[in-house]
C-alpha cells in the first residue's frame, strides 16, 4: 500500500517538526516545508532516525506562486496529498496598539492567516481525492482572548477558527476534515518573539513540542468518519 503523504508547513522547528516526527512514526511519508533549508534537513534526519520517510521542500508560505509550485512538486513526486499540518507562525515583540508597526501587522496576518488559506486552497483538489485531513496549528489565542498575545496575532489566530469551520461545512461531502488545534504555552523558539522572554524554569512548566506532536498524530490517525473540529491542549501549570 502506498504510504499516505503529509505536507507540513513550519516543519523546520517546534510544533511542526514534532508533528512530522510523530506522524512518521505512524507511517506517514512526510514532506517538510519552511523557509530554512538547514533546519528542514535536520528534521528530515530526525524523521529518518525513527524509521520514517521525509522529503525537504523549502517554501515561503506567504508567496502564493511558490505555494502553487510546491503543491505541484508534491503531486509530481508522490501523486497525492492525504494530510496537511499547517504550523508556520509569526509574532513580534512590538504587538500592542501603542508600539506595533503596520508592516509587522501585515506580516503576522500574512503568515498566520492568509498563508493557511493559500496552502489549503492549493492542496484542496488533492485532499478531495484522498478524503484528507487538515490540522491547523492555532493557539490559545484562537480559542479565548489572551491579552498578551497582541493585536495582530490574536486576530490572526481567531480567524483560523472560522476558516476551519467553513472548510468542514463546505468540504464534508468530499470527506475532507479539519481540526482547529489550540495549544497553550509551548516551549519552543517561538517564545523568543515575546516582549519578555520566558526563562528555563517557566518553559519547563509549559507544553513541550512533543506533546503537540502526539496530539497531531492522534488527529491524523482518526478513521475517515471521525472529525475533530477543535481541540484545546493546556499545560496544567498556568501563568
């Protein structure tokens, strides 16, 4: 049987990387996309170390033409797309009304929201053929208001809930399923974008990337008649 093909954006670090490794353990062939080829290669090596199959496909998800070309490359090489994990994300330390820049606002919205729509739109014909599953890695800030998350980030992640709902409502007839995954604090390099960067003790109390990876693998492993619309993952210790 041909292995199912999973395309992961934001696959070079953090939750995207952990999701790729966890999915590979379950037998998925993983295509890793992100802006840093060296980091993608490191994750590909991690996938191979657990017996999985990985391919590196560098990509800036905010470039619609590049997304279309990448989709074509995946289909040329594998002939199918069975799953998407959309984990590329961006925030900025200057995130309040009194210090944000509109350039940063546009960049956050482009990465966190528009790029998700762009990749799903590109992959959707293949997902319809496979009855595929989409995991949109969002945030607590997409599930409930988080004052420190920032103007642009909060808006970008809240929008993902509606994107997932419309995808599920309109594409159910094709067997396409999507999950709005909302993790709380996760100890990744993404924390370096905060105005006050958490220390090692704080990060130890947070979710770890592997926790999210296992959760993504759980969603991907559900049978075709099961859809997980939204899933919130919380660290027991709260700030």
